[in-house]
C-alpha cells in the first residue's frame, strides 16, 4: 500500500491516467478542469513517450484523441460542460469507429456559458450519448478524490476491453476538492489491437478506421452488433454502492457530490429515527437498474438528489417501473444542496420522525 | 516489358469519380510518390469529407476517416502517437478552408510534421455544387445562383498565401493538374511535401488546382480550359513558402 498524498481531484485524476498507461493528453483550458491540462503539461513531457498538447479548441482536441485512439494507444481529453458539447461530434465518431478513449467532464452550471460552479446538468448528455446517432459511452461518476483515481484507471480498462469511450462524469467539486489519496500499482491488461493503424509494413492488408457506411444494411448490422455489446455491458459492468439500505424504508439515489452531502443528511434522518438509506450509482451508464428495481419492492419511495433540473430521476423511474413514487431534491446553477436541505426534504416526504 | 502499371499504393477498388474529375490524377500522383519514396508501409492517410471521402478504400495503406474539416487534428494525433508514421491528409476546399480552417491553420502553426494534399476545385462537389470559400467572384453555384457577389459574401480565400504568414509552415506550393506540364510539377511538389516529412522538416501543404466538370456544368475539356483561364490568374501557381531556402 503506497503512501497517501493530499491531492486535488483534477490532478489525482491526471496522475491516475498516467498510472493506467495513458501517454497522450490533448486538452484546452476551461474552468473547473484546467488543472488536468496543467498537470499533464508538467508530467507528460517528463515521461518516455509522453505527449501533451494544448489544442486550439476542444474540437481539435477530441479529433487528436481520435488520431491516437486509431493507433491503438491509450489517450484522453478533459473538459467541462460547454467544451463537452463541442466534443459531441467527435464522441459520435469515436463510437461509430469503435475506438477506445477516455473523456473527462468536470461539470459546471449551464446551459450556455453558464457558471463555473459545480453541477450535474450533463447527466442526459453523458448517459444518452451526447452526440448524434445511437450509441453509448460507459459513464463513471466519482464521488471522492479516491474514486477520481480508481474510476479513471477502471475507465481506461473498460474502454480497451470493449473498444468504446469511457467518460468520467465528475462535477466541479470532485475536480477542485483535496483529499488524501494513494496510488497503488496498476495492472494494465492487454487487449487485441490487431485493428489499429500502425502502418502495413507492406506485409498486411490496410486497416481502416471508419464510421461511414452508405450501405444501409451494413450500417444497421454495425448498430445491432454495437448494441449487443452494450447489452452485455449492462449485464456485467454496472457498479453502485449501498449505504444504510438494510432496513431502509426510503431510498435516496444520488451520485457524485450529491451522494457525499446526502450521506450526511441520511445520518441526520437516522438520528431522528427515519429509516432512510442510499443507493449510489457509480456507473450511471450502465445504470444499476437491477438493485433499484429490487429496492422498489421494499421501500416506500425514492428521492433523487441531483444538481440539475431532474435528469437521473427519469432513469430511476424507468428502472423501478414507477412502482413507487420518486421525488426530486435539487439545486442547479452551481448551487450545492446542504445536508439540512436534503434532510428537510426527506422529512417532508417521510412525514418526519417514524 | 512493363511500360506503365497502376501504383501498388492504390487498391483495386474502382474509383467513383465523375468522368473528367481530376481527383483520379491526384490520387495517382500521391500513390506513386508513396511508392517511389518507399514509405507505403509506414503511411497512414486521413480521408476527409467531400467527393474524396472514399480515399480510405482507394489508398493501399492504413487509413482513417475524419469528420469534416478535422483531418489535420486527426493527423496530429496519428503523428504524435508515432513519429515514424508517414501521415497525410487529403482534403477538398470546403473541408480544409471552410469548416476546417482552424485545424488547418493551427496544425501549420504547431509545425506538425505532416503532409496535406489540398484539392481546390472552387466548389463543393459531393453535395451537388454549392459555393466554396474558394469559389471565384461571379462564379455561379447552387448557393450563389446569381454569381458570387463579393459585396454580399466577400472574397475567395487564398490558402497558400494565408498560410505563408504562419511561421510554423515549412513548405507551401500551389500546383495544377490541367495539363501534362503542370501535372509533372504537381508530382514533384507532392514528392517534396512527403520527403520533407521523412526528413522531419515540418508542415508541408500542396494546393492542387483541380476541375469539377459536373458541377461547373462543363465538359471535361472545357473544364480544363476554365481552370487555366479563370483559376490560374486568381490562384497563381508557385512556391509560397519553402523554409529550405532561408534568407541569410
């Protein structure tokens, strides 16, 4: 077990990427994730084969990612909400080409230029793909600096394993907060890369990385095959954490910073005798549908705590088939709910002390 | 005795281009250069979006299809991944000089050691003949049906001239493929643009004035004449930058 260091989330994430064997970073400054680029600017040039480039735009950066990804090497970019919108075209192309890559979104208030304080308003964008066409990214939502590290490493592995994009859906709090974190040695799995562009050496047929298919039957088949892959991922890769759910009569559902604050609120409610617990999705795609559906048979209601106008609440309703009511407890625009606010909402819904 | 044969750097896929389209000539020149320089095995090409979108089927080397305008950024990734790769983009005027202007300028500014083949036929071919940034004043297209009115939509973009002001650009030459003499010069320029990359010298771009008989509404022969009479005066041929010849 290596020593613990006090690190900012953004920087810990960057270090984790390097530990996971990523040697290519392309980015652009945008608050609140610029520290990722700054950290990479310092670290990458000191590593054998390390490449750091500040691109002219988020659009250029995601296309540079496509270039490296096409050669079969680990590569990442990071941005925040408005920059992720710019990358949406590139993300669709990554999916259409079945290329592995890691994208980090340190979410801020929106829409438009919005604000620089934290939000979770890009949940739909992340979990529904973001760009045009039918596709998904594996979306991982850290709720601590330690998870900024763990999920980044896991994200790279999943991306290579399934030949698709992983997204770290962090919020500004995760990017900016400082917590003790340790970096254990990472076992980097190797996967088949025979499809990668490495030069034919005049010995093999050319490899082509492409998302265009004017033959509709072929394009449909590609989509069907991709979604068969997604179905397998939904069955095997969903991650979540339960908190005080054993005897829970009410279930809070929250990810990221919302989960951190909710934990305090749940403890407050438990002090008052309210039997509330939390299911925290760690992957928001694939969404932990099974555990939520099972919980719906036991609890009286769900409370979605989110920093948006109500996005994950729809996935909860879908997963639980609306068997029980699902309430929304939310702040937006950069505001973060306080434990008191969430506790009051829990009290209101549960009717106070049991 | 073989007098002439198709380059090994071209696949057997039949080209889809219109009769008289000069893409066929340019593809051949690029392929022959890759073979003659012995880099076909290291080459990775970036196909763009336009009539030439299918170059990923035509060049016999590893290929990637880029989004419209983004080829130089994808090329940047390919080259930075492994500098041993000989990376080239093949782009039309909309791809390179409209939507892709930022990627074009900045890959030059960054001194990316790549080779850019820029096919300029003053029109958007694939989508049926709309105005391009390089469409000439007065030229009739689907989106300039009364002729390009410079009062309303400004002047054509001169890419070589513009990029010559970018310090990171190493070699910029404008050529044409309207006659045999020019085709030979075009091949020499393309060869130099790839040799520069092999030598690690930096960003090399060859602008190739080309015809689009179908969307210009001309026969292939008349299109070649139109190029000579109208495009050459506006887009003079020649070397716009060559850092090999630095002034003392």
